């Protein structure tokens, strides 16, 4: 079979799987003509991702495809350029199949806040796939693609990875260029790989990591050879903050985490109890910082500069803006914009935003102190297993509290990986995080690979 025929078969097989999973509402766009043309152009490229299928979250720009952010405001917007991560994937020979569903503007934990409707979990369609990168997680879990890209602002790659029983890797802030990613909270956002195995996560990170002159926040720090070092044994001591694994943790989740820790103990790893006293403030700090930045970033969407016009009959320019934003944004985005605008307003900035920035520093210093004693840290990815569609949609506080174990990673800018560590009594996936210090992706990948091996042996 020649290259052209092989590529045609790869595309046809994907389209067959895609049409068989339409009821899960995983993809927001699959343009068959675009895909066939794109696959043909990738056929001659020999790289580490040659012939591999990759789904892209619908807030990362892919030239010629929509970049809707799952919002009414951007439903008809076609990206005029490629994000840097997309350029690097194409250069490595990867085949981009289309865009995946998400919570609107990446704000949510269940992929229920989407203008395209809710995505269902391939493990059990009665349950959410997590969010905001729920479509990307579901695409991998359903076997549609080899890899997917999501974005992680407070756990939006790791939590859906946990809910769908796959691997989600959030790199160090600045390790992967954000150029071409629609901003939610610029100091927290990170493009991130979602895959079935730890090795695949290392492979995709190897391609997309590195300095980018188009992103001033990307760092010029040497990239490790993540793939070749996967089986190294550089992690000896693992920190576990047992004080965080008490109240509010689902019994099934706790049992699976305890089992994973025991496996690592038997493998000769040193488990050390650690204290992270300021993590208890991470949810409060995160939802002040993230919403403040969201309020600023989304101010441009007014139906004039950005976003489609939603307003028809208007009485003034202020009325025009108000009606556009009222019709264009969904309930969760409005909620976060209002909260962010409030904490940045005169008289409240110092009381909320400035104080949250100080807490951010304390959380960062918590981690730096602990990393002098241990190589990595273990935490649950989510305190709860997947919940049913509609179960928490009217309880935003419960959704926010579900991020307790993930947001501190983004606040501190450190890397973390979520890997599956078993299932609940209802056969729903459970994920565990491995956290590393700045730019130590190799360490968390190595420990994740070792645990994956132990679980499969």
C-alpha cells in the first residue's frame, strides 16, 4: 500500500468511527473535505507523529477550521492561522481530524456549558466526561484518535482525563507556547496533551514543547528527551499530603489512591508525609485570579471588535454592547465575568485581587519548600468520580470545589500528570495526579510510566 492509499484508509477509518459515535457529541467540527486535503498534504512528511490522528480543542487555532470556543459569539469564526503547537504537530507529520467540544471559553468542569450541547462520557454516556476539555478526553477514550490537545487553566485537562480513564499532562507554565490559544486566564492557561498512555503523552509533549518568539511567556529552557528517558529511575522519594486526603474525598477515590501508593511502596519508593498548609486557600485564590483575568480577556468580545453581532434592535451604543454580550455569552461565562469585574473594581481590588496574588505566592513557596525534601508529590485528580449529566449543573459551587486538587498546580505554574488508577464500585474511572517541580516533566512522566507498568503487570 502506497503512502496516499494508506493515508486515505486512515482517514476513512476515522470517519467511520466518528459517525458511529455521533451520539456522544464529541466533535464540534469535522470537515471531511478539509481533512482529506490536509491528510494528503501530511502524507510525505516523515516525523514522530506521521500517520497519527490528533483532535484539537475548539479554542486552539487551526487554519481553515472554526475556533468557536463552544460559544454563540464565535460559532462562525474560521481561524486564519495555526497556533504554534499546531504548526509543530503538522511539522511532525500529525493528522488533525477536527475540533472537539468544550465548556464555553474553557469555563466549566463538565462540558455541559457548550453552545453545541453536552458531551457524553464514552465509559458511560449517562455521565459527564469532565471539563473543560471534555471533548478531547472523550475523543481519546472513545478511540477516535491517537492523541488530543486540550487546555488546562485549573485542571481542565487533568480532571476530564481522570473522568474518562486516560492520561492528561499539564506542562510547566511556559513550557508550551500559548500563541493561538484563545485566552481565558493568561497567567494560568497551558496547552496540554491528552492520550491513552504515558508514552504517548511524552511523545506529544516532545513535539509541542519549546521556546516560541511569538509568545513572550514561553521559556527558553532546554527540553529534556522525554521519550528516551521514560524508563529512567530518577524518582526515589514521593511526598503525600495525607492531611488533604481526609474530609470530602469519595471513599472509592481514596481507596484507589491508597492502592497506588502501596504499589509504589512495594516497588521501593520512599513515601514521605508532607504538609501543604496553604493549598486550602487555592480554590478561593484561583477563582479570584482566573475570573479577574477572564473579565479582562473577554472584554474584547462585544460584537464589534470580536464576535458576531447578536443584537438587533438597539437604542444606544451601550445597549448594543449589552445585548450582544447578553446573547453571545452563556450562563457560566457571564457568572465568571461578573465575579472578575467585581474583584477588579475600585474599592475591592486590594481586598480581593491583590490579596489573592499574595496567597498565590504562598502556595508557590509551599511547593518549593516541599520539593527540597521529595522528588514528586501525589494527589487525587478529583475528590469525586464522574457525576451524572445534569447532577451539578445548578450547583456551581459544588463544581468549583471539585477543582480543589488541580488548581494549585496552575497557581504555582508547576507540571502535573493525571493517570488512571482503577475504577469505582460503579466501574467509573479514578485518576491520580503526580506533581513535579518547575520544568521537571521527565520526573513525573517516569513515575507515571512506572506506575502504569506496575498496574498492568
